[in-house]
C-alpha cells in the first residue's frame, strides 16, 4: 500500500505536470485571456474603491490650503505661505524654460501665458525673471495661494477644475501659451469615467485657449508612488494618463513631442499650434 505522504507528493507532481502542459499548449491562450480579464476586473474594482475613498480629497486640501503643510515649493511657515523660488526655478526650467521646449514652441518672450493650477505663482515668477516682457496670468482653486501671485502682479482667477465649465471664463486663443503642471492627476471624482471626462475636458479647453501652443506635465505612469502622499492628494493611479493619442487626434493635434523631466520623474506633452488656428 502506498504511504499517504508519497501519494500526496505523486498527486501534486501529476497536477503540476498537467498544469505546466496546459499553460504551454496553444489552447492555453483562452486561459490567459480569462486570467487577464480577471486581473483587469480586480484592478478596476480596486481603482473604484480608491476613487470612492479619496474623491474630492485633493480639491478640498488645495482649496483650504491644508496641502501646503506637506509640499516643498509652496509651504506654510507659521501663518504665512512661503515660496521656495530656488526649487521652483529648477522645476520650471526642466519643464518649460529649457531650450528644446522654447525653440519648439517658438517662444520669443513677449507673448502671453496662462498657467492653470499656478498655486502661488512660483513658476510664473521664474518665467518673469527670464522673460520680463511676457504677459502672465494664472488660475487656481486656492485663494490663499493666489493672493501671493496677485501681489506679484499676476492676473489671477479662482477656478475649480472639477466643474466642467470652469475654464469657460477664458476666450478662444486668449493666450499665446498655456502651461499646466502636476494638476491633472489631482482631478479625481467618485466615478472613473467622470474622472477621465473631467481631465479630457480640461485638455480640450487648454487646446481652445492656447493660440500658439501648450505644455501639459503629469507624473509618469510607471513611476513608483509614495503611497501615503499619493493617497492624501487623491492620486488614484487609474486613468492617470489624462489623455491618449486618440484624444489628441480628436482635437486636431498633429505636431507635438513628449519630454521627460529628471527632477520629478514626470512627462511633458508639448503641443505647437499654428497662430490663430487648429493644426
């Protein structure tokens, strides 16, 4: 009679052999498809739970100014908001002021620029140092941060990008250039599809408002997140890509390039438009 331990080992060996053959057979394509669908469904469910938990958290933190307890460039020091211009300078040079971007967009330094999600206007302050004749404007959800930008001479507007018509306050082709940096990933609501719709809506408005071109910067999808900070800010990793090539094609975009930014492992989409019209 076969001892129980040997029987179990033989049964497990046979099962492992059958499973290995099944996975190696061409017919296992069906298995991989089903397994892939299962993983996809689990991911969607997890993303939905994440969004439901942290929806609107990001906008609340920014509008109240609470987020500036944790950020580096704009940060509370006692009762005052302080700007680290040196760090801001490093980041905006990497994102917008580097030669390859300026040359591609054909920036002369005398045009107009709108920054969406400008916070305290730190990026605009650096741009003004480099291009003092450029006409600068900014919008943000935080009135506390905007007050600093306004004192520095920036034309400001308080907006909530979760509202689909928020950017309608700006006319078509109102600014030569539009900049939006690390904003899209903060736009999170309870429904995944609506989250995508909001982000794509912002992109459509950017394309409409910008006369000559724009820069959109967001975290690289493949980057390793810092869980606590990302959850606090409402970064649901689902649909972190706020737009796709298909979305750009729908807008009529055909001239663009993507560049990586070394300081924060982000990616920038740089789009150039002919003056006064669609591509």
